[in-house]
């Protein structure tokens, strides 16, 4: 088989070389054909330049040009001697006598416009070189054989090429077939040069003609000098049998009956020529058979050598394949089944469980803080720890359990049971596994401690295939880690629905932000004593066309997890400043606007420069801004955050701690940082009437804040009883539905509280 394959390679290589050589010869012939066509085109362009030069002469001089002057000028064009030139002068009927008298003085008394006859206008030949033309011959006469071509040239405003004609100009040998061509170019004089010249109303002064034979064209282009390239050309503009001009009269007509010649077309001055070319029999290159056969010989020898070693290589291959299969199915580090193999086994077990009406549990075990050990002691220690975890996991699970290594710090175990409803035994097993894995390990003279979290997914309820079941168990282990680690969690259907919705919310949120489908609403903040609006808080509102109204409590945490909070936060600040400018232009007295900034925003080194840039761009007083931050940023980066808040405070921007009382509530923040407000979380305000503990904590926060010269904002006020109690406690500012819901930007000019604020300011 190897011998035949290699031998076929030799055959294909030889065939490829043969066809490539043949194609190369064909390309050379096509290139020669195109080069020949370009030579003819270049020569015709050169002849046209002669006509253009003579036309420029006629347009540029005010004096009458004599035959001697014309001959001297045309001789200076360095044209081939077999090319002739003429200029036919336009003469209106009323100028005929004058023109003939003028020409008799130059050319002799026998000059006359002929043929005779009274016509509206004439176009007699006035100048020519060589000086052997019939002067006075009217090419605009109805008797002129090519009157139609002359008229077409007159109205063309550019070059025209005649069809091949049977005509012999003076000094030429007689020709029995159409081989003479004329390039005509009309001469139009500009308005400034028409005085004293004979022109028609459009400025037409005459026609320049360049006449030559096809043989002259071929000779000047070098075609006649080629002995290797056979050619024939013909004017194919008109229908009918063309007249062919061949490279040699000895070329048999049968030469052009096959399809081996190349055909190109040349379009010039309104005429189209067909050009056929091919190499002569002696000059045509042939394929080198020695070059073609050599690859076949080489591959034949190579096939013999390879066939000799085929069996030996086959044995080596099968040995290596067996080793690779072993490594593919069993993880070398832990000795457990690989991810690939354990998925195969899981699919097989799920099919068996469905037939035997058993249930199957998939356990995904993820080590807690394994990265810390890797970073602290290196990957070598981490690998040894994974091997010991694998041993302990194998000892902790039943003998019939299937155990695999998923990679990283994740393991998978498969357990089957007869009773699908009895999960108590499974929970006890999971707890025991967590307990055993969390015991100390002795690795390289070090005692290491590590915990684990376990996610459990049951089949067939929560997965019909291995991929789905492992994915759901992954979700469950993620939930276990969020629950504090070192615990377990069973997957349920709601978890999957929530994940799907979260993914959808993330996608739609990016779309909404890009298309500005999110709105900024503003909820008034009211002085509790005077009930006057003293500020507003900017709040996000999102009504998606697919998801409907989505609460900020749902999409803001997702935005923080996915990083969307960064562009979203920048958008909120810019929109708030833009609304401030719009309201001020409407004559509305704008109170300070409070903006919530996430920890991710404040950690960015460019937060303050971007804030300064926006303030400068919109020309907004920093005193009209308030920034609310949560206590989490103060805990994560207290030193860096403290410096940033001090810089913001120096700008005149007010600062507030949001949701105070639900976090760590460290008093050092209130003492050391430049906060202006404390916002008591609405959790306390909601139950302030019914819960005496909430009331006592709220009162204590207000008293403490006042002693530190901080104002207190209570959010979530919904009824008069809450308001009265907060007034008794001495709270400064209130916010909630009792006063007003969050308003759209367009409602600011009609809201009673904002109107009242503007009336008070005007007083």
C-alpha cells in the first residue's frame, strides 16, 4: 500500500510538471500576443500624436501656413517616410472665390476646388506632405467615396480611424485590396483665434489626416522583423467577412483553422481590430520529457525504500498509539480518569440508569484557595497536593464510584443509587468527603490545609447528557462557594433559569447602554423640618423591549460582576451633568445631584481626571454634585480611597456614605475621612415603628453623626409615622415615596417640589 501511494505521488508529480510546463508555454504565447497587440496600439498612438501636433499648429498660429512651412513642420515629427499628412481647409460657400484666389497665389493659377459645383460648404485639401496630393480636392463633396467617414470625423471632436480602404496616394504603388488607413482629427479654433480664419459657427476650421498602409504600421511596430511569431490582423468593426493582413503570404489558411492560436482585440479611434498570433512550428517550445519523468523515477526509488521500513514503522506506531490512548484516558498527575474519559463513562452510565430506573449523582469537587498554595509554594508543590487529594478522594468514596480529574483544582465523581428519592445518604456522603478532604496534608516537609466545595447534579432530572450534567454541577459548586465555601449545594431548576436570565440581562444591558435605552430618573431629597427639596439622587431605570422593566437591584450587581459598571458609571455622571446644564438653561434652580459610584469606578486611576474633564466640558459647578460610596470600597483599599475622597472633597463635591448600618460601619471612616452625609439604609427605616431595636440604632446613628458634624439622610420613608419619629430623632434629610417617587428628567419643570424650590430661591 505504501509503495502504491508513493508511486502515485510520483505519477501525479510528473503529470503536474507536464501540465505546468504546457501551461507555461501557453502563458508565454499569450504574453507574446498581448505584447504584439500593445506594440500596434503604441504605434497607432504615435501616429495619433502626429495628427495632434499638426492640429495644434493650426490652432496656435494666426498667419496662413504655406506648403513649405507645413512640409518643414511634418518633417520635424520624425515620422516614417511612408506616412503622409494633409490638412483639409473648411471653406464656406460665400468665401470660395476668396479662398481660391488666395491659394492660386501660393500653389499656382491652376488651383481650384473640385469637383465643380455650388455647395453650402467645402473641405478642400489645402496642405499635404509629401507634396504630391491633389490640392483642392473637396473631401466634403457628395461624390467623395468616404464622405460619411469625413462627416463622422468632423462631429467626433477626437480621433477617428478609417476602415481599410483601396486607395493609393501619390507616390504609392497600386494595391488590389483594402490596406490603407487614415487617422482623422477635426480642428476647432478657440474664439480668440477665429478672426481672419475660415470656420463654421462652432469654430470648425478643418480636418488633419494621417494616412498610411497596414504594412507601414506593422513595419514601424517591429512586427515584420519577427520570424518566430505568426500573426494576422483584421478590422472587425463592421459585420461581414474581414480582410486579413497576415505576417506571411506563405502561411497556409489551415494554420488558422485550429484553436491553438491566441486572439486579442484592439480598440482604437472607433474601430476594433482582431489580432491572431501563434508561434511558428520551428519556434514553438516543447515540453522537456526528461524533466517531466525525473520525479516519477525519484518517487519509484523512494517507494521501494519506504516499503522496506513499513512494517517496522507500523509496530512503532501501534506501540505509541497504545501509550497515547492510555494518557488520553488516565490523567498522569492524579491517576484518575481524564476529563475526556470520565465524560464518556458518564454518558454510558446515564444510558444504563435510564434502562434500569436508577438515579445518578454527579459531584463536582473544587478545592478552596488552591491558587494561594500554588502562588506561595509553586506549581510543583501544588501538583503533589493534587495527587494526595486524589488519593484521599478515592478512599472517601464508595468502591463503585467513578472518579475523574477535570483539570485545575476540580475533580468529578459519579455515584449511582437505586432510590431516587433518598438523598439523605448522598448528603451524608458529601459531608464526609468535605470533612476528609479538609484534613491536613504533609507535602515536602510542609503541612498544608485546604478545603473544598461540592456541587451536586442529579440525573435524569437535571441533565440528559454528560455535558449538561457537569455544567449544572459546576453551577451548583459555584453557588456553594458563594455560600461561604467548605460546603455543598444541590442543583435545582431555578438556578439554571436564573443563570440564563443573568446572561440575557448582561447581553441586553450592553445593547441598552450602546443605544442609550437606559434612563436616568431623579428622586428628591427633602429637609425633614421645612419639607423643602434640598437635593436629588440620580437613579437608573431600564425598561427593555424584550425583558420588560428590570430592577436596578437585579442588573446593577450583574454590571459590577461583568465590568459593565465602568462604562455605565461614566454614562451616569455625564448624563447627570448634561441634565443639570439643560435645566439651568430652562431657568430651573437645580439642587445638588447625588450620584452613586461603585467600588470598581473609584479604583480606576483615571476616575478623577475623567470627572474633572466632564466638569470642565459641561461647565458645571462641583458644588452641584454629591458622590455616594458604600463602605465596601473603604474596606478593600482604605488608604488609596481616603486620598481620592480628600481630592474630591477639595473640589467642593459633597460626599456621603451610602447604606450605612448594613456593612462594617467602622467609626474610623467617620472620624478620618471628609464625609458630609450619612445615609441610613432603608432596612432600618422600614421597621422603625414596629422594631424598637431598629429605632434605637437609627437614633444612635443620628446622634453619633451630629456629634461628628455630619448630616443624616434617611432613605425609604413611606408614611407619616416614620417621618414624625425621624423628626423627633433630629434626622436632617428624608427620601422616599412619601415625598416623591423618582422623576424623569423632563418632569423637573413640572414637579411641585422643584417648583416650590425655585419660588423660594426667587424670594
